[in-house]
C-alpha cells in the first residue's frame, strides 16, 4: 500500500527543530505568503465560507460570509449562534455532533438585509486526532427564489386569464343568439298594425338590443385587456401618453370635482413601449384614483428620471388602502370596490413586467395612495441586451 504523499513544506515542518534562525525566518515568510494567497482566493468567491468548531465558535470567515451575515472584522472566537440567532436551532439541537454528515438548509436572513440563503455544512478534522471543525458554505439564492416565485405567479395569472377569456368568449354566444331573436321580433312587430302596445313593445326591444350591444362591447374590451399580447415596442415619450389619457378622462375628472396636480416635463427621455398598453395602464390607475376620492380631492401625476429609468407616480387623496389588503392588491379578482372585477392592477403589473419595468404601491389609511411605475430608458434596455 502506497504511503501518504508529503509536500516539501511538510518535510520542512517535520524537521522544524533542526532549522537555524535564517531558515526559520524564510519558513515564516513562506507560510505568510501561502496564507495571504489562500485568503485572496477565498475572498474572490461569491459564496460565503465559514469555519466553526463544534460549539459554533468562528475560526474563519471570508468577505462574502461577512457581507451576507453582517459580520465585522475581528469575529474569530465569536459565537456564530449569537451573531445569527435561530441558526443553531435550524441546524441541530445542542452542540454539533462531531460525526454529523453533510447537511443543507435554505434560510431567510433578515439582517443586514432580507436574503434567501442556501447553507451547506461539511465536517472535517485537522489531521489525525485533530479537533472537529465544520465548513459552512453560504450561497445567496435571493434572485433565484424571486425568479421562481415570479414564474409561478405568472403561470397562475396566465391560467386565470385563460379561464376568464374562455368564460367571456362563451358569454358571447348567447348574446349573439339574443341579438338575432330580438331582430326577428322587431321585424315581426313592424309588420303588425301600429298601436300603443306594439310601440311600447318596440321600445322595450330597442332597450334590450342596446343592452346586448353594451354587454358585447364590455366583453370585447375585457378580452382585449386580458389577452396576453407581446408589446409592440416603439420610442415613446411617456408624458405625451399621460396627457392623452388625462384629456380623455377630463370630463370625468371635472364631474367628480377633482383637482389635477401635474409635474410632466416635456424633455423626459424616451422609453421603448407599446402606446396602447401604456394608455391602458394610465387609464386604469387614474380611474382607480378618481374612484377612491370624493369631490374636492387632488390627483397628482408626476414624472421624474434618473440615469437609467423613467418614473411615473400617480397619487390620490382618497381613503387609502387597509394594511391587510396591501399584500392582495395584485391578486386576480381581489377588489374592495362594489362592482369591481379585481383585474385592473394585475393587468397593470403584467404590462409593466412585459416592458421590463416595476410597479410599487404605498398607501396610508385616511391619507391616500401613491402608485409608482418604473420604466427602463431606451439606452438602458440596449445595455441590458448586450
């Protein structure tokens, strides 16, 4: 059986007592260089690396680990269990057993900032008969989890929209049948001798036909709104679209006695967007804001930019949103309005995602609500694709 291979450094350390002062000094310098090299290698890793003993005392932590867990310099000898409360219980009860196998966990850390972390714990020994140590590898999986959650949410929304589209389509069939039969009845009435009864019946039929036409229009608009469609991107000045929507809604704004407070700079950088989809977004948000306010309310629409994005904030002075409802705002069919369908904000969110943007909502009961949209500028989209 072949003997264990030894490095040249092992051989030197094996005859340490035979080295003179100069050779000892060279050895110390060599060890320092190798330690510095290993430190540099570990600090280039994106994963956090910790070395702890069986009681959770930290012997080593690389820069990534210190960043993930919020550690500071001079942590050697500090208890990991004290620095990250709850971690010990999630791994083991009591001290870590020296013969513990490889263990993996997914954890949510709330300090120094919310993070999802995958943890691997691997036991090792410092040579024959050496003290037990554990290497802990930490990987930040926040983006991975977020992407997975968004994918699940998008699939859920897509299935609900498909169902809604199917139901709306099926409603169109009986409406078409009603239209045909109302037309037949109307023709027969016209052939009869006119009387008060036939005239009244003709008026009723006209009302029914008008209502069927109105329902058909609602279904058509609904299908157009929820049917997933790739945005037809073009260079858009978002201020021009907002002004178009405000002009279209000016009568309702005036009837409700709402004051407009706008900050719409004409020199706003262009974005790549679908004009019709943007109109739908702003129409939904402004209509929501108007319906949230009583007469005398104030609607604020402000546009600002930074180096990468264009931001649109739509604020109202309505009653605000209850804390319990904030987490449900983008859920399909969740609504607090009488007669509302609960699809408006979900559609807004979907359109923003399709444009590479984000939507955020802040609200306080009794004060009002601010919805902020973030769109990437045209040059930013180009940089992301290259």
